[in-house]
C-alpha cells in the first residue's frame, strides 16, 4: 500500500467513527521524514467538532514538549501555557463567553453562540490557554510560533485542534481576572491565543488558499 492510500484511510476514519471511542490512527509514511513533515503541514485542518474522548497524558506530554521547543526572540520564551481539562473550569469559561456575547455579533463559528449547547471551544475536552508577557514586544510573534508547534504536533498524533481567537478578549476582561488567577496565569501576562484540542469527529476539506499572494523576486 503506497503512502497516499494510507493517508486517505486515516482521513476517512473520523467520519466513520463518529463520537465512538477510538484509538488515534497511525499514518505510515514510506517516504522520507521530509515528506512526513510537509504532508503534516498540508493536511492539517482546524477541527470544530470533537468526540468526548479525552487527550491522554502521554499525548499532552509530546504536544507541550513540542510547544516549548518553539524558537523565541533571545530565547525569552515569553509565555505561560495552561492545559485545562477540568470540566467545571471549561464550563465556566464557556459561560463567561456566552454572558459577554449576549446581544453582540461575531464572525466565524462564534456567530452561532445563540444555538442551544453552543461551546466556544467546540466542546473539545481540552483547552490550551497561552498567555504572553505584556512587557516583551515579541511575545505575540513568539506565541504564534509555539501555537504552530502545538497544531502540527497534535496533527502528527492524530488529534484535532482549532485556534480560538474569539475567546481572547473575553478572558482578558477585568471581570474575568478570577479565571486567570484560577489558572495561575501571572498578572503581568495577557491571554494571546487559545486552542481547542481533542479527537476529531469531522474531516473538513481545505478552504481556498491564495497562491497569488506569494511573489518570488529574483
């Protein structure tokens, strides 16, 4: 079986498995490690539907190790990362978002907040909150790099992710400081991005990419 066939099988499984508990699919590459890395970048998608199966400690260890190995300016590593799997805290985070959202309009999936059972993190069983040092100007860029390490390492383990920008300003509101304190995020840090993490229950296709925005100048 060639490498491409193996990849197609891996993509079809989430749709067949639905919300049933299942083991992460292993993708076997017959090509080089270079091929595996490029395929991972090209096939990873943002997931907005998850099963209830929790991410294991072993998987978290790999993902967060990849996260902290991201490069940062002057190796300052200006981030604090919290992996939240506590159902009560997740419910409270969603409750705070819904309270803030009332009467407002949003873009993307957040626009559906009026739907029954809505979850700002798509009911993923794990939420990663990444906060950056307010006094380090490069923190946002550095966190963008570590975010990509999280997304790609999770994809390599057969897990789904989705960056959650809509939740950022809500978590940074003064009235939600108690939530950040509960997560032990220092007061000199601010939430920069969040990530939904879990086992995918959908296999979305890639949206259009604008190749004309890349110019090679020789």
